[in-house]
C-alpha cells in the first residue's frame, strides 16, 4: 500500500503522530471523527470493529428504505420487473471495481453462502480420492461447511488442514500449500479444491491470495477464495488477473452496503459447475437427459445467461441490499473521493493506530518482516496476558513473564477472561473489540475506518490497558 500513501500524500509518522489524508477536494469529505455523523452510530458508541458486521452511511440507509418502500407500494411490478434491472445495475457497478466482466458476477446473501454454494455443487469423483484443502486459520463457519460436506459425501471426499503459525512470510504460506498438495498425492489422494482467504478473520491479516491462487493453478487444484473480508478493505481491481476459480466477498462489511450482501464471482469456464443456487429456485435448469418434466414458468423469460438468471431470484428475499451496491460505490466515489483515497487512509490508520496501541500496552503488532500481514485496514495487537502452559518453550515469553510485563492466566480461565473482556468493553466502555487466544497469548483485533482517527486508537490502547490491569487484579473471576 506504499504507492497509495505516496500518491495520495497520506503520511504516517512515528507512533503517536497524526494520520493525515487529503481534505475535501474532488468531492471528498474530511476523514475522521466528523465523518461519523454520516453514519448511524449511537453517539455514545465507538465502532472499532467494523470488520465483523460493517456499517452503512445514512445516505445508503435512505436508498435502502426507498427500495423497500417501492417494493411495498407495488410488489408485483417491482419484484418481477424492476428488481432484475436494478440488480443488473449493481452487478455492473461492482464488476467495474473488481475489473471483471459483468456476466461473471451475481449476488448472494453472504460469503458463507457463496462458499456453501461451491462446495455443495461440486461433484466428487466416484473413486473417493478427492480432498478439500484449507488453512487452519479458516473462518469457523467455512470450516464447518467443509466438515458437513465431508460427512454428507459418505466417503467420496475428505479434507486436509494446512497449519500456519503467524507471523509467517507469504512465500512460506505458498510453500505450505504446495507441501500439502504433494502430501495429498503421495497418499493416493487428489487435491481437488482449496479454500483460503483474502484477509483472514482471526487473526485479521492479509493472506497472499494471489500467490496461492497461482499455486492452485500449477497444482491443478480449484481455488475457492473466501473474501468475506475483501472488497472495500483491500484493492481487488486485479481480480481478473488473479483469475480464481471461485471468489465471494461481503459487500456489507467494508463497501458500506446494507446487510446481507456479497458479490459472487465465477469465471465463465466454471459457471457450468454450479448447477444450483442455495436453495434451488426458479432459475434452475434441469439437465436435458435427467428425465425431469417441464415446469411452469413463473417469471418472464430472460435472455440472460443461465448463471445470471439462476441467481437473480432465489426465493422471496429483501433484495434491497443488492440494489444498494451501486449507490454505495457511487457514495464512496462522490462523498469520499473514491476507492484509492479510502484505502490509503484506512491502511495508514491501521498501521499507525496498531503501533500506538502496542506502544501503550508495551507489546507488539502481529506482522512479518515484509510487513505484508498488515497491508489492510485491520491490525492485531497482543495483550500483556499469556495463557499458562500454552508455550512453555517460548524463551521470549518467559523473559516477559519474569520481567512482569506479561501476566499469566490459568488455562482453564482463559475463555472466561476473553468473554469478560468483551462484555465489559460493551457494558462500560460502549465499544467492542474481538479478543481471542492465539499462540498462547490473548490478542485484540482493531479495524480502521474513515470515521476514525488516531485518537480513537489512543483511546482503545488506554482502554485495553485498563481492562488488562483489572483482569490481573482478578476482577474477571470474582463470580
């Protein structure tokens, strides 16, 4: 992201200095606290966890309600005839910022639905050698999807987990994938499809999805990219060049689209592999030799491709979030100055903010030597708390414990402590930060966004410090 920083004059000084962005030139609003008034937050709530559920501007909420009002005013004309045309406009808008053809993108409710759609449609070989490869940092819902697909496949497909220990460099991630594919083949298996992230959830780090996609192509393995944290968080204008086999990304997280909405990209070569949506609906076209009788046509005939038509109407849903995608993209351009300006600010803020929080806590940010893990708008900072017995061989951790800079938490109480920290943040501090255990330590993931500035990260650091001090005093287990 250094080119963004240089081109757009976003400067990050040493920890504790300011993050600066362009002023309101070319229609761009000033980033920072004042911009929060354009969103719907409670005045007492400080949203430092944009990465979980996103947030929408007031202007987009107005668009959403206008679409919902039109649907209620004349349900049949709107749902049957206007809705398909409006979805096409949003498909075209999102395709443009992904740099892919419009006929390769459709919408689904969320990234988990997209991952499910792919894994439930793939036909596993009758020889039972197919494997689904995934990294052990996978989002839990997608991991459980793989578990279910393996279970329901009744021996036709198995799964293989690829361990990662952060901080790790990008080349090591690719090497781990290639080693797993080789091990699969050595055991008489077939690495059929690999599931991996754009930016992982916990820890929230940028994944080298471009390089892993290329490795999948070399290995003859289908690439399924879970970009739940993706569009609006990192630049994806090169998606066509990356050329994944399947890609899904939530628009409701970082693109300011109402929940739930995800863009689902499938290049034309793979569209025939996806026979049905989830659930199967009016767009399904039975195989000509399948013996299915002719069915009543409920909607007007469409000249669109079978793939696009299949996903256009998947049962009766509130499609207003899909229709708002074009408006969210336009608002980001007109009000905020466009994707480059947004990404420059949020990435720089995450870098500087994470360093400031770590400085306050006397700890560190999760990153590798190349700094590639933090090339996004999320940052992970380790808390001065360790889980007893988690990594007794870690000499660095032993030194921190001996120096008193890190406190030890009994392993049996680690989960209770994490829950107490998160609930107390909500009840007493009117905010929320994901707290999670990783490598024997407790970490916090923070999100940078255009309505935040470095003062918010300073506040977060001081708040986390106070919370950790209360935890060390035993407040979390008084009951």
